[in-house]
C-alpha cells in the first residue's frame, strides 16, 4: 500500500476549486504524480482541502475485497487523525482498464467493481467518515457510484478530459507539476527482464555464485569482496555518465542495459546482498553521483531474473533510497513496494517504507551515511553501542537494531566475515543506514503499530518467480 502524508498536487498560491466528478477524475494523476492503473485510491478531505491519500492494487480475488477495504480505511483515517485531525470526508477512486478493450469494456468493469466501492463506503462510514464521491475510472471514462441521475452520469460514463486545456492542467503546468506515465510503465522499469537476455543473465548469476562461494569458504575477507563490488560499481557508473540517458524512459533503460555486461551485473547483484556493502553503495545519494547510481540500481533490479528474484530487494531498496533522497517520492514509493514484494523481510526496505509513510525527511539518514563516508572505519568498534557515531543526538538505546543480527548473533556478539551468496550466510554486522532510519523513526516519538505504514505485500504487483523455481536458502540475508 502506498500511503502519502501530503498530496502531490498543487501547493502554495496555486489553488483550484474542483466542483464536479469529472474534475475530480481529471485531478487524480496530479494528486498522485502518476496515472494509476489497477488501483484503489482513497483521498481524505479536510475542510474542503485534499489531505492524505492511500493507494493499493485491486485484489484479483473478490474474497479479499472486504479486508482490503477495511485496511485502507483504517490506514488513511488513522494517519489523518495523527497528523491533521479527523477528516471530514473521503473521495474513492477505482482505476482499472480492461485486458481486452471493447465497446462496453469500461462499463463491465464499473459493474464488477461496484461491490468493492460499496465496501469502501461502508468501512469509511464505520469510522465516522463519509465517502462523498466514489468514481470508477476505466477506458478513458468515469462513472460515479454515488449518483444515479442519467443526465449527469449516463450509463456509458463520461469522457475524462486529457487534452491539457483544462484549468487543472494549466495550473499544474504553471506550478511545474509533472505527471508520470502509468503505474505499470513505472514498475516495468524495475521489473526483471523478460527478453532473451534473461537466460544469459541467469547463467552469469550462477557462474558468479559458483565463483564466490569457494572464495568465501577459503576465508576471503568480507572487506575484500566489498571493495571489489564497489570498485566495479564505480566503473559502471563512470561508463553510464559518459553516455547520457535518452529522454524517453524506455530508450534510456535499453541503453543502460547495453552498457552493463551480464557478468558485471551478476557480480554487483551478489555483492550488494551484503548489508555493509549496500550501505557503502547507499552513500551515492546526492548530486550527479546519485543520478548515475540510480540508473545502475534500476538496471541491476532488471537483471534479478529467474530464480534470483528475491535478490532484487537490495537494488530496489537502493532505488527507493536514492529516489527519496533526491526528492522523487513517486519512484521511491514504487521501488520500496517492489523491494518488499521481492523480500518482505528486507529490513532496509521496511524501514525506508515506514520513514516515507511517516513523512520523515531523508536528511538524518544522509547525515549518517556522510559520517560513514568521512570515516570508513567508524563502524568497526561499535559492538557495545550500535547507534553511537551515527546519530549524535539520538535517544535510541543500545541494541535497537538487534533485528539485523542473524544466525543467533546479537548486536554485541562477534561479526564473522561472510558475504551473502546463494545459500550462504549474511554478515550479521549492524547496518548503519538501518540504524539511522531507526533513530529517526524513534525520535519522531509517535510510532504506533499500523499507523501510516505500508504493508509489505498488500496490493503489490512486483514480479515474482514461480514457487517451483525457488532455491532453498537460509533467510538471514534479508534482515538488513
């Protein structure tokens, strides 16, 4: 679930009054920053102004609709009460296009989703918040579930204005607000490759794993593998910097894929499974360095193919972190949802997800990572106090990040030199980035279970590999 504390719409002096269902339908992409597809969206209203909003994929099974409606209503209203007070009302959107377009496709989808709209109205109403409008957006048209008058809400629906000449479009252009493409296209940039390259990439990942395992068993220090991974990442980033990305996102991604060899991608993917290495990579979070790093992490996420789908959690979490750090909250939210879809236990993505949902500023984490970059050895003797040195003013008690310790090792325990590989153990050292996130979240002082959080799997459409292709391995790799 994507939970936004503030609308991505118009702010400051750019204000618009929306009076009709058509104007609400047109405004939705500006509120989210992208064009939702296959989505439930709830938007809260406070004294006539847009407030918080949540988005979730429409469950395929109708049996899940009741639970999803309840969860979304509780999440939205609970977070609004924590931040801005009890909302006055809610506007609900159900967005879905037909798999096979046809003359009546949109109307059939509207009818099929009508029970879901009623469940949303009932669940919000049970929390004393009425749903003043519920719209279905499908095939370029909209229908209102709250109006039965044929003169304004015909059976065939109304066309959604997309010509860019409306007051909303003009004001958004004046305010510099850009709307991304569809949610599906955004996720496609981070999804595993489904081309002929996937087979070659799988072979490269297998070969890299077979090369790394003997080195680990022979006692290769973790730091040596980390250095090799980061040196290779810097090399690829310089290569990407020399080839500016194309204006079109698809063309840019294809170009980046051509610049990244299969064996390079495999070595980087495996190297980033180590949390400490991933934290060092997360230091590339600002300026031009962040732009090139973001291109690399996207490309690596696309290379986690076949039985290596879960390994995408690391590069996807880095996409989410860097995007958030440079102010692109739309891509950050989608990347974190996909990271948790790949591996729900991946602690770094879980903490980033919670921080984004809580509306925190990324600066505390940047400050922690800058300190690590200035003093690379600062983490080496922090067994007794994992927070010391990362957040000088933190009130986080020692052992707060004990959840990142694995294989029975506590925060104060020894840290064996090991690198996460297929079937191997993760380094149980405490992740500095996770410590910074934990400290920032704890300083907020108002954390409540379920308030403002985005459940890991609910509604995510992240690509997953078939169950029969899963490789047996220990789960310790994800705890960080």
